[in-house]
């Protein structure tokens, strides 16, 4: 219970009148004002009923609606505020009578919205009573699912050439012959149907139906290097998990089996490839946090196993040459059995440092360090390619797209 601003104003008026009125009258007026404040606040002492609407499943960085509405028929005026933990942001966080806000998650994982804070002001506008109502509300924050789903729609519709125009049941270089057609300039030599070419007197090619039920495994590095920030709104691990979500959702869309291995110094999460495995992959990875340890690639690749040939997408960082060396040493064994894609997010800050003319000795030194880091990354990428891996790099916002493109390209070329 507390006095409202109107009560403070009334008290100020009494203080001025004290210069002109008898003391007894001022005392009586003050007591009357205090009684009115208490009575007004007491009239709104009962907690109001509120309805809070917010999705339980959210995506990091993606806005979601949050609406808080008091039940009709309540007494007095309401000021509504929604407290949030540091992992969530809400704008606006308070309003009169009805809160219509935008909730934007900053971090993945499980989070709890505290009870709604409601301050009721009595009918006279003199007294207030603060309430906490509605209880706690748990939310789950996933990686960027809207972007992943949009990518899957693009793949299914065949609208993106850089995604191999792959749709469910699309034509490409699978194993099941679909038809014989005229030769196209970008056809591979092994597609040429020599018998049909000789019979018809013009180049003809075989076109195959792309195989379904292939395995794709996202191997996610959660070691110390993945805690590094990429811009102001994400870490390297966030970018990796956004990309893993994109691969998992697209794999579901094209009828493939998806699984995951997450690791640091040991394997932390393991989901074997399965049909419609995207949800299991997301549930296994959404709350993954980086550990302050070096990553053991050999242990992660051992968990992948040597069973059915798969597309293995390794989401990691190549900025540390020592760590990249252990990856380079481990990839050849994996590449003997599987098609391997190594994906890393580029650092826009490093690129910008090299593009800016240094003006001070410190800037010269910083640019030299940036160049050394990028050179080490390029050397590691070259060694990985020589080991049989496909290496892709992209800004964090496009990493999922290039990973999906690499995976679908391998599938279209019958590498799985």
C-alpha cells in the first residue's frame, strides 16, 4: 500500500494552507486525508485476475507478442508491468490498463517470466496497492527457427538455384532412373546415355530421381572457441546452432534422416539419425552452452560412427591454429566413410580491420594480428579440402544457407 501522486499533491496543498488556517483545522484535514488514502488503497487490496498471452516456444532474436489483460469489472485503475530476466527483453515493459508488448529473446535455453506486477489505484486516485499476479510462465528459446523454416520452404519450392533447386522427389543424380532427355551444358559426363545418343543422333542424358532417406549428422563444437562473440547479438555457438537448425529442418522437408553430436572435451549430446529427426535435434541442442575446454574432434567423430554413409556437417571455428590442427588430423578418418562438410562463421570485424587504413601504430599491430588469424584459417581450410572435406565459410546470418547448399549439393551429386 502506498499513496498516489494525487495524495502527495493534496498534502502539499495542506502544507501551504497551514500558513493561513488554524493548526487544529490542518491536523483534522491531514487525518482525513490519511484516512482517505488508506480507505482508497484498501478498496483495491484484492489481487486482480489477469490473462497473459505469450508463446511457450520462442526463437533467439525473433520478436514474439506478449499481451497482458486484466479481467473486466475490476475496481480502480491498473498500471501493468512485466518483469523479465536478463535473457529476455520486452518493449514496452509497462502500460496502463492493457499491456501489448513485444518479447525478444536474447539467449537460448529455458527461461521463466516472473509474475505480472499490477499497481491498482483506488477510485479516488489517492491510494495504491501493488500486486504480483499470474504466477511464473516458463518459455523455451530455440535457435532461429523462422529462418530455418523459410529455408525449407525455399528448398521444397525449388526457388533457389544456390540450394540445388531440391524439392521432395526432385530430379538430379540419384540412383533411380526417371527419364532420358536432351543433353544440357551443365550435365556431368556420367549422365550421358551413349546408346540413346547413338540411336537418335544427338546428345542425350539420363535424369535420376534424387534418393530420400539419406543420413545427415550435425556435429556441433561447443568448446571454448565457440564462446567468442559474433557482433553484438550472438556467439559463434549461436551461429552454429542456427545453421544446425536449418540443416535439420531442411532434412525433414526432403525426407532425409537427421541426427546430431554436440561435444567439447567429451560428447555432450547425441541423437542418432532418424526420420523426421529435426525436432529431436532441436530439443537436444537448444540449451547447449560453450564449455571452457578444448574440443576433442576425435571423440566426436568416433561418436558419429562408421555405419551408413552420411553427410556430416561439422560446425566449428578455425581461428585457433592449434585447434584447427587437431581437426585436420581427425577429418581424414571420417572422410573415408562419410561426406564431410566443415562450416565456420566468418568474423566481419576481422575483415573490416583489414579493409581499414591503419592510422596509428596500435591499428597497424591490430591489422597484422587480424591478417595472421585469417591466414591461419585459410591454411587450415586448404588442408581440410586436401583431406576430402568440403569447407564453407559465411557470415553468421548466411551460415545456415551455405550449409544447406553444401549438403544438398552432395546429395544431388549422389555423394551420400
